[in-house]
């Protein structure tokens, strides 16, 4: 694999092979415990620079081995063709000026002005900006002498200020050339300092266009392909290689590296890669929520099995803690008992309704790495069951799915958030984080809303998610002191449609300034505040709850935060049986068990019910979709909002 990887390495990054040829190198003797990142930071170079001169280092560092280190840190130079140098004009934006007025003043089109100043697309027009005014006589395709392309790979603890001082440019110039770093400065990001970006670094854009074109053809009609290309996150599994991954996702190795530049340092287990989904999503794929038929099939009784980790043997053998003390300390046991208590209410409800289902419950005696699952399946002949709820741990659920897969027995994983291995009969009931965020953006688009993002630079995962999967969403600019630019936010608002402001920050001042800017815009614009993840700062006394209700704060959630009639009935039964309100685990135990039992008594298979209908039970939704690599995932997500009457409601 090493030999093959090195071949690809040369093919993709050929344009940099002469970068260090004119530079002196120094040597470094590796000390025990040193990492490649520590050495790179010490000499102010990137790990890639070191691997380029020491390809064997990608296999690991050996104490006392000697590495070649490029003596020049920071800037790397490569010769690339550029356009003829044409005299250009600049314009400093003054108060009350508009894009239309500037375009009219210089006689340039909106397209040309934005092409010469890409940051306008994201930041909008702001006072003090320096605009490049394109010349109407600029030749567009003539090539002249070579000019030096200078770039800089961001190292840990570097700032925009330190980088601009190093190269003698301003922060405004840096952000103009690199509009993606206006809101953040990710470690490892390649900044353009001078010159034009070589074509090789634009290969990712070509790939996406290629995948998009391919997806449209497969749909049969470009106009009908509502979402032609979709990207998903894929976790690298053991023994997977660059070659096997490229074959799996039908990309060349160059294309896979272009989408995931970190692959130049090798494939590592657990890496999250950006890959094109093999399934094309369209409006027709969206399942309709409906009540399954109340007409029960009595032809033959069904067999439902529950594998729950009570771990009774551990309790009985515990000579230190009494049962009551163990219940107080063991959170996993409490979670199991709560789930079981909720499931018992569901089983009782099904019995009252006359459902012909026999229920068997076994102690799976499981931990993350061990369980009795295999022996229970063998001894109790569970290959003849109609559905299995559990086990709790993902690894054990996969074992169960594999062992009963020959009969396509549904194995329903109750609580695991892991992506897991692709078994056709494995049903993941907890929506993934990507599905939760995606549901929020899908809702906003379904309302034809204008979506803009205010994201703290510390929220790197959210920034990366939006850049990869929600590319058309612009980021609101920040001032040089790091505070929010209210002018930028207001400049992105549009009239006659809802403006959704996606805010992700734990910074109190940033929240206050965002909320204040939105509230002050309400007389002229429709605005609604949106968050993608739970935000504890919003619950503090410093944030006025009235403002959150005024802005109808909206968020995605796996569970409903309001009491439905069905939920109220369940709570009443649960309190009567247990003298306590149900926990989220108890509610999930009821919802999941009852939903499974209703599906089992339909006049079709469990899988057919999953493919034909989505359901809502109490606090949970079950909207299953088949994964491209096998099995099913649940995308049932609630979109909730704060109403002005101080209650939480579901958005429709």
C-alpha cells in the first residue's frame, strides 16, 4: 500500500515537486515520543512538507532516525501562468453607497464586479471595503509571463495578524484572497498569499460538477433531479485502503484525495471522509407520516423478542453494594430498567388491543465487548423470530443481525448512535447528527427561506458541515476584533420571504449582538432565529427569553418537547404503574416497542411497512430509509420552535 500511495502522492501534487529544490534543508534527529505535528510546528512547516522530503515517515517515526526539514517555513512558491497585468481601479466603499450605484458609476455589470471581488457574495457591501473595479478592456484568456504563486498552510496558534505581518499584507487583503477564512482560520488551511491558484487545487470543484452531472443523467431528466448530488460522512473501517475506498465510492484516487486533502498523509481508521452519496434524494423519496391500519391480521401469531442488558448475574454477585445502592450508582442499569418499564406499558397496551403477538424477554448480559447474544440466539432459536428489539450496544446488535440475517429477521437497535456495519436487517432508530442538521436545512428550504449563518470560529465542526453539505449558505462577517458585523447580517436579509439566521456560538456577547440585530430588523424583514445543536448559554439569565420567543427560536430535535395527547395518556399509565414520571428512556421504550408491534400485525412484512410509511409515537418519530450500503437508518426529526405564548410547538 505504501508504494501505491506514493505513486498517487506524486500524481496529485506534481506541481509542487520543485518547491524545495532551490532551498537548503536541515536535519532533525527524532526523539522518543515525538510526533510529526510537534516537529512540523517546531520548524514552522506542515506535516505534508516533511512527508514530501521523507516519504518513509508516513509509516511512523522511529527514535534516532534523521528527517530532512525544509529550511524555509511558511511560504511555498510555485511557478504558474497568470493573466496579463492590466491596470485596474479600486474603490473605497462609503456610507449609503449601494452595489447598483457603484456598478453604474464605473459602467460594470453585477457579475463582473462580484467576480473581481468574490467576498461580496458572502459578506455583502460594507463601509470601508476596497473594491477592485474590473477593466472593460481586460483580455480574459491571454497568458503572459510566469508569476510566483505564494501560499501558506496555517499552523497551530497562528492568527491572521501574525500571518499578514509575515508577508507584509493587510488582513483585508488576506480575506479578499481567501473569503472562506472570514469567519475562522482552520489549522492546515492553505491560504493564497499572492498569485493565482493552480488548476490542480481546483480539482475538487471539478469532481463535484462531474458527480452532479452523472447524478442528473441517472435521474433521466436534469430538471427532475431536485438534489442531484448529496455528500455524506463515511468513517474509515479497519483494513480499508485508498484503493478500496476509491472503488467503493466510484471515484479515482485523485478525486477522493481532492475531496479529502488529509488523505495525502495516509488512510487512518476512524477518519471521517466526505464522499458522494450513491443515492439521489428527491421530493418523491420523502415518506408520508400516517397511522398504520387498525385492521389486525390474525392469520398467525407473531414472535417478538427483546434482548435487554439487565446483567442480573453481576448484581447477584456484587457483595459490596446492595441492590438499592447499585441502582443509585449504575446509570446503565437505570437506563435499561427505564426502557423496560416503558416497553411493558406498550406490551400491555397491545394485549388490550388484542394483538396476536408473543413476547419473549432475555437478559443479554452485555458490555461493549462481550454478551450472551450469540448463545441466546442459538439456544432459543431466534432465527424464527419476527422481530428483535436490542441489544443496546452497537457491536452486539450487529452480531445479532448477522446471526439472524439468513431469515431477514429485523434487528432494531434502540439507543446506539453509531453508524455501524451494513447489515440488511439492521434498523438504527437514533437519527445521526448529520440527519438532524440536514432535517433543519431541508425544512428551511421547503419554506423557500433565505438562510444565513452566524457561526463562532470555535465551532469548527459546524463550519465544516455547512461548507461541505450546505454550500449555498453564506456566513455573516466578523469585525477585526472578532465581534459580529451587524451591518453584514442586515445586508444579507431579503424582503418578502423568511430570513432564517442559523446561530451557533456559546459566546454570550455574540448571541446578544445577533439577537439585537435581528430584533431591530423586524419592522422591515421577516426573521427567525435557528440553532442546530443544544445551547446552554440561551438558558442563562443574561439572554432574555422574551427575545427568543419574539424571534420564534427554532431547532431540530430527536424527541418532541411538547405533550401530545398520546404522550399524556402514556404518562398517566406510567405514573399509575411506577409512581413516577417517565424518563426519556422509558418513553423511548414505549414508543419503539409499540411501533414495532403495530408494524408486525399489518398485512405485510415489517420491512414493507418501513418502506411504505413513517410513524409518530409520543415523543419519537420513525422515518426509516434504506442506506446505500445496507440496513436502515431513522431520519425522523422534529422541527420545534418557541411560540410567542411561551410554549414549544412543532413547525409544519
